[in-house]
DNA sequence: CTGTTAGCGCTTTCAT
DNA sequence: ATGAAAGCGCTAACAG
C-alpha cells in the first residue's frame, strides 16, 4: 500500500460499501454485526487516519466561538491572549470558524456580569473564558453546561465548574520561583520587599493569592520570612508613590530585592530608576511593554512569563480538536514559566513561537 | 456574505467560470486581460482565502521528506528534535507526507559523508538537515540547490549555503547568558571553571565556539576574565575524571561555579555530587535526561534549553507551509533560550508545548 | 441494514 | 481563452 488507505480501500477490503465503513467509523446509523466485524478487522490491519479537514468540509459545519475576556490594553497581558486566539483562528482558516469577542472591564464586577450575560444569550459552538470574578464565571459556566456548550478557560481555573480544559500557569510555583530568583541575585542577608499594586481586581484574586503563598513558602523554608517587608503602591497613579514609597525605603535601608506578584513591576522599576536606586533588584510577572522596558534598561532583573499568547492559541486549538476532530485532551494544562532576562528577551515574542 | 467566499462566488461576481478564477489565483494557464482584471477586482473586494487542505488533496500531491540528522540517543538532544519532527508529521496527517530518517554518527565524518550521499541519491520534495560537519553539509546543500530541492537546517546554520530557512538558538547569547547566570548565583569574588567535554565533534564545532565567545564576553565586560579556569573532562569515560578533576579542584579551591557549554553538564554534576562538593554551582545546556536529574537533585542550578523539539516541529511546518501552501517565512529563526530550574522544569516538556 | 448517489470546495482536463 | 465536467476523500440523504 503505497499511499494512505482511504475509506474506499477499506470498503473494498471488507467487502462492503464506503457508506458502511463511514457508519462503523463514527458509530452512527445501523450496521449489522457481520459488517461491523468485517470492517473492524480491516481497520485493525491498516492504519486508517481520516482526512479531518475533508471531513469537516463534507459535514458543512460552521463553528462559532465566543471569547469572553477582559479588555485588552495594548502591550499588556490580555492583548497577548487575544493575539494568540486570533493567530489560531487564522491557522484554522480552512475550517469555517468565526470568533466573536466580548470584553469586560476586569475592575468592574457589573461590567463582567453584563458581558457574561450577553455571551449567555448567544448560541455558540464553544466559548473561551478569561475568568476574573468567580461568581459571575460560575453563572456563565452553569449556563454553558446546561446548553451543553464546551468551554475552556485561559489564565486560570475556576473551582466548582467543569470546563473542557484550562490553560494557565501554576501560580504557586510562579511565586516560589520569583522568590528564588530574587534571593539568588541579592547579597546574603538582604531584606526583601513584596510589593502589591493597590488596584482592586487587578488580577483574578486567587492567582495573586497563590503566588503569594508560593513566594512566602520559599523564604519560610529558609527561615527568612522576617526579612520580608510589605509595600502597597499605586499602579493607577504613580505620582502617589513618590512620598509613600520614598518613606518606605527610608525606613527599610537593607532592602536589596523586590518582588511584584502582578504585571505592575514596571511602575516600581520606574520609581527606583528615577531615584537612583539601581542597587535594588526587581522580579516581576508578564512581558508587558513596561516590564520589557525595565528588563532592557536593567531596572528589572527577571520577568516571569506565562505565555499568554500560547494560552489563547491552545484554547482555540483544543476546542477545534474537540469539535471538529472529536479529539479530547487532558483538562489541566500548565504553561511553562519562562524566565526572561535582558539576554533572552528578544526571542520571547510569544507570537512568533506560534508560527512554529 | 455570511460565510467565507468560495471560488464559485468569486466567479459569479466576476462573471466568469470557476476555472478562470483558479487560473488567475495561481497564475497558471492563459487568461484574457479582461477576465483577469475582473477577477482581481472582485478579489480585492472580498477577502478570499483558499482552503489549503482541499487544494492539496485536489492536486493529488504527495510529499516526501528526508531527514538527515545525527543518531538519536534516548533522552538526548537529537531524539527531541526527532520527536518534534514526528509530531509535526502527525499534525499534518491530512496531507500525504512521508518522512524518511537518515541518521549518522555525529562523531564520525565518514558516517556523515556516506549518509548524506545516500540522501542525495533519493528524490525528495524537501530535506531537513541537522548539520555537524561543515564540508559534507555544503556538498549536500549544493546538490539540493542543483536539484531545486528546498532544505532547512535544525540546530545550526551553515555559512556558504542557502537553505530555505534554519531553526537554531543564538549560541553567542547562549554563552553570555550562561555566564551571567553562573555569576549571579555565586558569591562575589569566586573563581569559575569553564568545562569542556573532551569528545571531538560532540557538537557542531561552530556552536561551541560561539558559546565560548559569548561566555568570555560576559566576564571580560566585568574585568573578571582572570577568574576563569579551564578544565577538559571526559564525557565518554567518567571514570577517567576521578583523578583529573579531583586534582583540578584541589589546585583551584576558590571555584564556586562551573559552566559546561555542551549538554554534558550531568557528568560534572555527578562527579561533584559523589565528592560532596555541593558548594559548586553548575550551569549547562539542553534538557537531557542526566541534566534533568541534575536539576532535580540540585547538582545543576540552571539548564538552558534550545527547544530542540520545537526546532524539529518548526522545520517540518516551514516546509509544509512552503510546499503545500506556497507560503514563505523568514530565513533566520532563533528559538528562545529557556532558562530551566528545578521549579519550572516540570512544565518544559518541549513536546506537550507543541500540542498547543 | 446497506449500496448508491450527490455534494462539499478546489483543480484539471477537455472540448469549444 | 474559457466553460463544463469529472475527480480528490469524505459524508449524508435516499432508495430499497
């Protein structure tokens, strides 16, 4: 057999018609025991793999995706998720997919609620959700369960729901890793500051919490938890920090390292730079525009990247694999936590990766 | 227009037949000026994208790939490249691709030469090359140029040839990064050892050279080049190292960090572990089985990963995009240099990544 | 229950 | 030069 076996070949070998083979393959329609066995016998001998693109075109199917995620600010996290989604949709261009975006204000519960309600009103073949508010997500998830619409999460899992799968990073490990890195690049006996951006709902609260747990775990293991200071700063209005943060560092002269367990590291880096505190090393999260700048000018030592674009890409791919090709994948999918420095930064486009 | 426009739709709009549209789209056959303009006008208005899988099946094309790479040892670099290639072939299962592997002994020039000759004898639609010996690669590349067979490199570029593209990591940056990491995790004023595995041809020589340049560059920038010691050890026969390496560390008591600019870090880690020298931190290359072990038990601090599986995957994808879909991509493709620690290791399967 | 047939979108051949 | 028609592999509707 030079080329790949086709349904027609299998039919001939089994002494039945192509129609029957199709029925056996997909378990649809009625097939006599005898034919089924004959076909299955042949299938076991030849390694048949269907041409899935042909199959999807023959079925004349269209796929309507809804994407419910926070608003996308240029150069920030969710825009990268969105870019990954769009890339995947383009990659599956041969399949008739359309993709409707529903963005909500991640700092506004009511915005999330009404957006999710609009999503629930539509008819979708599948939904991608970027969860921020737990309760609203559960409502939407329940609705999708009722209507038997598959859905997947990006960025985080929401307990008490049953998505087809989710794409996220292990946040506790993320926090632990940040702690380890900041500890490694500072002198023995330093103090550390754990900075938290004041803005409420900046991230899915649970994610930040898990990161903090991992972060503290590292220092506790080493009996260094007393070297950790806390600082709450304003991401929305950096000018408010001048006094606040200035006071803080004056009172804590031994601080040599800082961690920001959100994507707002750039704000701190900027402050330190303006005040000539290049002795304080920072580690933060996500390759946002301002963090990239911080890496480049040395204000930030390491950035941990959760591959947002790949999360979006994978979400679409997982749904397509399931809807079109009937394939299932494991539910829990953790992205690598990329450690990005000034040196390897140029190669982490997170988008070119997906071209492969 | 609810659904995607088809050739038939375009034909109708332009007042010609589907056959003519196809001719215009692909510039094949003869088409009158008038029809061409009419069709192009419509094409500019509707955003036509062909269903490429359908197209490739209609053309009844088959693609035969040859893959000429070093022998694959389980758990080592080239096996991961191979896994990525196989994954991609499976992903493009709907296209009729076959893939023949030709493995050579990367330590044996004659093995490489005769293997490449066998590749040159075959008829291929495209070839993937993992170069080790420069001259033999050039011979093969020239032959492929003559027969107008597209080829791509994985692992490294070979100057003086013109592949369709290559997938590699920037080796100089890689060396620089290793230097930076080892410097960061060791106390101020340490000495460092740059270890080199004795085995000839262990890597494409040029790769190792570039890494060394990057490595030294880092220390030179900081005026620390005199803190670098050199050590040549045996990767093939670890037992030879007992005395050799033991002597070395006795004569150089201030060494606190070591770099191995090949994938053989595990051998050194093993030595240090057996001799209770957990104070010496190591950084090395590639997620081989033994390096993974070293990361896990703490003998190795960081491993830099060049994403071999993704290189293989991308190589196939690039060729398919070109052969089947007529798309071209940029020639130079640098993989990210992943910094792997004990913590993020579990998420760097490098294969699950490709599932996306 | 099952074989036959028409059709999916794209390409190619063959008359015209 | 160009339209009509057949074919690629797969599915679905329709007879029987």
